[in-house]
């Protein structure tokens, strides 16, 4: 149980284009979803937290107009990287928290999306 | 900043127990200890968590010291597939807050 999927797993795009990444909780409902970014040989850094039906909360230094997050349902969140540039090339990982969760429930992570901007 | 300290790397012989230490000397009373691992180019995988009692599941055992200032994750019979970066994270109960440090890179050697 608690499976999270991401699509696509890899994407290569040209500089200036926009890329959408989908994150789905397959066998549970997720009131809260998270988006992380991981650069090579570094740890995961939280970008934003989104709750179903409301605006995302972005971490300091993350441009909300560049990284658009939509959490329209309890099983789907999307991250759109707008006007992507080479410095946005990274490994993007989503995670989801269970709805109706016990106090010790934690996040379950997707497999990640490798974005390369040429 | 991460509130835990872990050795940057460890080696373990295949079939032997892997004991991964974690120091969390500033842990608060309502914070749990979570362990995740990340195999290369994949998303993190939840392993186990605990508050103050030792815990065991099908993947690992978690030993937390009585003063809760440190813990050890034990993989009882390490396999090559256990080669990964292991993250020890302390998080307030119910917060979903996970701050990833640099973790320990475990290499299981044939």
C-alpha cells in the first residue's frame, strides 16, 4: 500500500519551454502533497507543500510563479516548471501524506522525474 | 538544518548485519525518529520509525537509546540491494515535516 507514481520519469526540453510533472497517489487519498528537488550529489530540498483545494505553500527562495503547483484532487498534484532554463535541470520528487492519517503517518515518495533542460 | 548527525559512509559485507548510527541529541519529547533510504536515482523509501521503544518490521530494526539522543538502524542480513543512502530524520508527531540531511551512504560489498 501507499504507492505514489510520477509521470514522466524523464523529460528533456529546450530552454524557455514549460514542463508539467504529475504526481499520483495510487491506492490512497492524499490531503497533503510535497514537491522536492535534488541536485546531483546533494540531499532532497523541499520546494513546496500543497493541500488539496488550496494554494501551495512555497519554501523560501522558491519562485512560485516559476514552479506552479496544482493539487486539484486527493490523488493528483502537478508541478509545472515554466520557462525552464538549464539551471532548472534536476531530479524532482513528489511525496504524499495519507488522508485521515494517524499521528505517526509519514510521507510516501514517488520515483522521481529527471528533468534536463538544454 | 537537519537535526541529526550521521557518518557520511559505511561499508558492510553481504549477509552481515548493517548497523547505521544516528545522533539526535537535541530531539524533543514529541519528535519521532524516522528512517528512509534512497537507492540511486529513485525516490526515498520509508523504512521504519519510532518514539522511544525499539521497533522492528520486515525491513529493519530500530534501536533508540533510553535518553533518546541517538539511535541505530539495523539491517539484519544486508544484501547488495541494500546499497543506498540512508537518512535519519527527527520530526514532530503529526507534522509531516521531513528535513533531509546528507545521510549515510551504505555500500554492501560482495
